[in-house]
C-alpha cells in the first residue's frame, strides 16, 4: 500500500476555486464538479477517508450518496480509507447493540460493492488509539457555540433514542475531524448531512496549522465530494437512514424491496413529474430509478407521465432489483466466509494504526509534547 501522504502543497488551484459560502449544498455541488476534473487529471494527489456507523446494513441512500463514489474513486487510483465508526454508535443510544454483527455486515457490504482490501483500508475506530487521541487537541480548537449550531447534530438530536443529549453527540463532529485528519485525507465523499461536519474539519485543520504549524502545514483542509444523490429519502419521506426504519438495504431480497417500495410515501397528484422542491418524495423515487437505469429523473418521469404512483413504484422496484442483483449475489458469496471478513478488518486496523501513530508523533512534536 502507498503510505506516502498525498500532496497538499500543490492544492492551490483547489483553494482558489473555493466559493465563500462553501457550507451550502449547491456550492458543494459546484465544488464537486471542479474536484472531479482535478481527480481525473491527477488521482494520486488525493486521499479519501469516508465511513459509516455500524448501526445496521447499508442502504440505497448510502449507495448513491457515497458508496458508489468510493469505489469509483478507488478504481480511478485514489487511495481509499473506510472507517467503521464504532464509537459514534453511542452518540444517540445508550448501548451499541450487536456491534460485532453490524461491523461484519458493513465489511460484507463494502466487499460486495467492490471495495478492494488489497488497495483500500477498512478499519474501526476502536482499534486505532492514536486516532482517538487527536480528539483532545482538536476539541481545544473549537468553541461550544460552534458545536451548538451544527444543523446535522440538531436533526440527529431530534431523532435520538436518548432523553438527554450526551457529550458524545455534541462533540462527535470533532471526532470525525480526527477520523479524516489522522490519515491526512483531502477528499471526503459524503451525503449532504455531512457538509457541516466537513466545514468543522476544515476549521480544525486550519486552526491547528495556524497555532502549531510554525510555517508548515500539518493537516490538509479536506473537501467534500457530493454525489448526484446527496440526500435520498426513505420510505417515510425523511432522509433514508439505518436507524429510522425507512431504508431499503443493499442486502434486501427482491420481494422485500418490492414490499418496501410499495409502502413508500408519495403524494396525491397522479401525473408524475420531477420537482425535488415541491414533490420531494416522488422526486426521490424518480431519482432512485434514474440512477439505477443510468438516465435522468426527468426522462423516467416523462415515460411514466399520467400512469400514477403505482407504475412509478413498479419501475423503481424493477430498476433497483436489476441494478442490485450482482451486488446481492456477491454479498451472499462473501457471507459464506466470516473468517475472511475478520482478516480484512484486522489487516486494515493494522495499516490504520501505523498511519495514526505517525500523525500523532507529528502532532506531539508540533505541540511540544514529546517528553
Ligand atoms: P444512522 O441512522 O445510524 O445515522 P445513516 O443511515 O445516517 O445511519 P451513516 O452511517 O450516519 O448512515 O452515514 C454514512 C454515510 O452515508 C455518510 O456519508 C452520509 O452522508 C451518507 N448517507 C447516509 N444516508 C444517506 C442518504 N439518505 N442519502 C445520501 N447519503 C446518505
Ligand atoms: Mg447518520
């Protein structure tokens, strides 16, 4: 594996192309288009960190929001780190249920979609102590009011299973900065909900460099890479999410998929049209079918026309089932060898530990804490 840190000093054109209001989704989308061009020209300058909480099986929101991009980047020659965020399960619940099973299921999903452990590193928080140690200096670089205004955290608190907000819920975006910066990733393929966290990571990197860098750049300021489906809705019309009982998982059978899509929320208008602002549920279904078919949602909508929501759902079901058939077959195949899943993880953990140890040594030197 290439252990060299991706070049960050020649990212001048990235910085210059950055719009001032980088928090907004449309700005992030425009920025993603610029990034795509830079990746195409020189994939070796990028290192990707991205990941998921082990709270259940991955779903279509993950797939089209981030997973598809991860594998595409890997195939383009970008180095990929995938974190299974086990500590972050505890942000919105008291106990992390069935953790081992969920972790294995995630590894299975990654292998099934095409993450190649020979080229990419799959690892867990819990196994990389030096990554977690970065959290302390990073916490000192942000204010409580900055943490307080994070819109994604506010939404997650609203959906939390806990009556009180834990300190971990409040601070996990800082932990996420440690996830990204421990390996000096400069590119993070994510869904829309992650944009505020990415902005915080950029702030932490910048402040660390300013405070401790003495002229040198310790951390890059990573960019978010949004896909064309940065927010896929679930069957209830809110963000598709593992924890909200509204998801269509990659591992679902064709029949389960049909049943779930059939129960998806739509609206009362019979004519099917693509309008994400006024018709979010119908538009999300159209987008899903379109992504599976490799066409535009407007084309799919025009074809269905006045045939109504039942036909839309039939089209979605058939498109999803056809698209996922090879992924589901590979998933079943990999699932027969649990020992292999554990081996993939233990090798990934070892690689991540070496990278984290090196970064922590650098951080300690910068902070004058080498005794
Ligand atoms: P949980 O409910 O446990 O928080 P989740 O479904 O929100 O699970 P995460 O593990 O929090 O999934 O998110 C992993 C990655 O998938 C993030 O980059 C996130 O932006 C992306 N993602 C999750 N859900 C969607 C979605 N519905 N549409 C687009 N991207 C998504
Ligand atoms: Mg989430």
